[in-house]
């Protein structure tokens, strides 16, 4: 099953529990919005790739025309039910790979994506396409495979994350810029971490094996808080 199919299915299933478990996404979006507000000029026209339930739209205050791309039908409904002053001007239910603007020359002031592009089946093509659609600013946040080493024995948690080296290579080949940041979050227990991942629709990207199930049982029985480090790539022009 392709990553985009998994994400679409998972997010459709867990859209009701997404917001209350997406505190990592909320922290990341707040960080990214600070980067946007420090830009030399305010982006009037924004493309949000993988808009989800509208975390960015809810937190972002300046008025901009936002086009939201989201493959999950249920999440698109949630986007459409946002208050009028927060609702994107345009909501398109599609995977980014399938998105075909009517006019490729009509660039967006800002192409934005927070923790979503890694679901594309070809991360390099996705980043190149995002950069091509950006007329002025580009701001992409991609979680890396080096994240949460503390529980790497699971092996199947968000398996399709790209590595730091792959991102470096893509950025260099496409004359983009990138910085890497660490985001450390303390969860009540390892089980709490696994539940938040599961309840945002992004748990298994491969069938669990006997080894993985054994690891899950061990981790689930550990009652102590655990600090998980998310390693993120921030890509700009």
C-alpha cells in the first residue's frame, strides 16, 4: 500500500480524535507561523499542502487567501466547518501528487506544508513541485527518520519518513536552503506516545510483525514518562 493511501485511510478513520492528539503538529505550526510573520512581506496567497483539520488556518491570524489541499474527505469536511474567518477560501480534496493547477505560471506567494509532504510517494518530486509552485516564499517542515530513536525497536512507526541525508541531497540538487531542528516532547508514558500517533491516523505504515508486537507489549507496560525527540527539516528558498 502506498504511503498516500495509508495516510488517506488513517486520517479518514481518526479525524475525530486528530485535533486532541495533534499537539506536536500544533507546536510545529506555531513555530512555522513565527517564521512567516518575520518575512519581509506578508504573503497574500498561500498554498497549504496537507491542511488536515485546519490547525494552520486556526492559528494563523493575518488575512491571506489560502488554498488548502487535503486528501482525506473527512478532514476536508472539518476544514469546511471552520468559522468563516478561519476557513480556507478554497478547499481541494486531492493528494499533492494529483494536484494540477490550471495555470502553473500563477504562482503562490507562499507554499506551505507542515509535517505532511513525507506522505507523498516520492518526496523528491514533492519538494521540487512545491518549490516550482512558489512564486516568492517556500516553507516546508518534514519529520525525519532519525526521530524518536528511543523506540526504534518498533520499526514500523511512520516508516516512510525520509532521512536527513536524503533531504540534504534533495535541497542541494534543487538549490534550496534547509535547517534542521530538534523538538523534544515529554509524553506521560511510551504508551501515551503510541496512542497519540495512532489517534492522529499515522501509526503503522507496514504490517506489524511478531517482533514488533512483542516490543509494543513491553513498551505499553512501562508507566514512566518518556521524552521523544522529533527531528525536523525546515526547507525554504
